[in-house]
C-alpha cells in the first residue's frame, strides 16, 4: 500500500497540516525552557509555567470534547487552529517570562479542539488500518525534525533572544498556512445535531466531571486512558528540562541539542516505517507494554549516567517507546469506542494527560532543582508502575 493511499481526504489533510506544524515546532519547541531562562525564569518557575499551560488546556479541552460532537469536528479544528496561528506572533514580542506565561496560557487554552483532531482521524481510518494509520500520522509529519532543530539552536546560539523571536515569527507564518489548509481541505465526518442552548450548557458543565466516563467504558480501556496521566507526568523531565540538562549539566550547546533532537527523530521515523505494516498484527497489549518499558529504560539511563552518549541513546529509546505507546493507546480507543462517543472519550483521555502534565510540571521541577538525576529516575519509576498491570496480559499474549 503506497503513501498516496494515506495522503487522501481527511487523513492526508491532517498529515500535511501536522507536517507544516512540525516545521514551526521543530524551530521553537526544543528551546522553550531556554527562552524562559533568557527571559528571567528559574527552573521552578519554568515548571510552574508548564503546569499553568496544562491547566489552561485542561479547562478548555473538556468542553472541547463535547463541542467536537455537537458543532462538528471541522468547525472545532478550524477555530482553534486560527487562534493558535495568531498567538505565535505574540511569543515573538514578549519581554519577560511572566508575559511569556500569559501567552502560553492563551495558546494552550486554544488547544480545546484536540479531541476533534483524533476523532476526525479515527472516523476517517478503516478499523483494520487504525494502528498503522495512527503511527503513520505520528511519524511522517516528524520529517522536519530531521533538519530544523539544529537551525533553531543555531539561531539561539548566535542571536540569543532575537533568534527565538525570529523562530516564532516563522512559526506564525507557517501556522497561518495550516489554518487555511484545514479550513479548505477537511470534510466533516459526522452529522452535526446542534443542541439547544440550555442542553449545550448542561453538557459543557457535565464535561468537567470527566472521570465519570471512565465508569461507562471497558475496564481495560479505562486503564489505557489512565496511562495518559502517568506517561505525561513522566514526560516532563525530558520534554521540559532536557535542553537545560543537555546544556547546563552535560555542557553541550543549543545547536548540539538540536542535532540530538534530529537524530532521535530519524531513528523514530525508521522504526515507525518498519513497524507500521506489522503493528496491527502484533497483540496490542504486548506492543503497549514494550513501548512503556522502552521509555522507562531511557529515563533511568539519563538518571544514572551523566554523559552525551547516555543522553542521546536514552532520547532515542524514549522517542521510540513513546511513539509505540501513543499509537497503540489511541488505536485501542478506536477499537472499543463507537464513533459518536469518541470525541468525549478523547476529551477524557487528553484531560488526564494534562492532569499528568500539571502534576509533573510542579513535581519534576522541584526534583530537577534539587538534583537533575532525581527528576529522570522519578520518571523511570513512574513508567515502571504504569506498565506493571500489563505484565500478566503481555505474557499471556506471547
């Protein structure tokens, strides 16, 4: 089955738009914590900013899960994407870390449409291709990460704050093109049945009791959903503090950190291409367990060995494990949950992920400020605990 099969319709539109977003993200995302440092933030304040952003999206993503089933997938996606495009330009003009925090909160609040992204993708993929399709949409758009993180690092090394501002201006231009693409190319996948205002308000209010949905789905899917909280909590160590660890503890420059990000992406894409044809043939439980264990091993490596080789190897291992675990978790939602309820369940899933980020932003920041190795060992331990319930099922599936 050729690539052209996947580049049609909604799936193709999502792959292309995520590819474009990856261009902007690969310039800026690896260096957000460095940008905050340059704007005057401490390690703990960086963690607080991360937690505030996660809290903002948590408060909007829950009604976002309702809205994607009420006003439609496409309308939710288009509104949110235009908002995010405009916000990128604000990042370029902030003068201190508090202003950055305010923009960051608005940015993540505008991510309310994330349940619609996954829902429209699941709606558009045939059941027998969901695992491979989810992996492809996770891997293929990462190609810009092969080349551009070192460019963002070079701009930061040689231009300082102005380098980051230039990266965000580029991000704003690209994000605007994504908004136009999604507005013109996406097709609605459900028949929208608007609720009256009173019923909509009631649904939105009830959406904040997000844990309620966990009692109405199969126990295993509830566990898979809860995994999002633990993996997000653990992920803060490398996502938020990786660049500070690399430049402040290991002693490499920002450009070298960008090279590590590119190498991690290259290996992740290779394994994604290799695994895509077979991932739907392997037992879901075994694949999920393997992904979580790879991530745990990677974090323990960083916590035990403070050198470039360990950091590079661990970043690659964590990246591979994360792609596998995320693809399988979302495929399981598609397997067990009917289309008309996927928006709400994805809202619950993402809410738990952001709860993990809120807790991780604070907990990991304090651990990192005490000793960087504590933060990474803690993340490895969290992932071991997350994978433990799968041991019996994984052994039975062999």
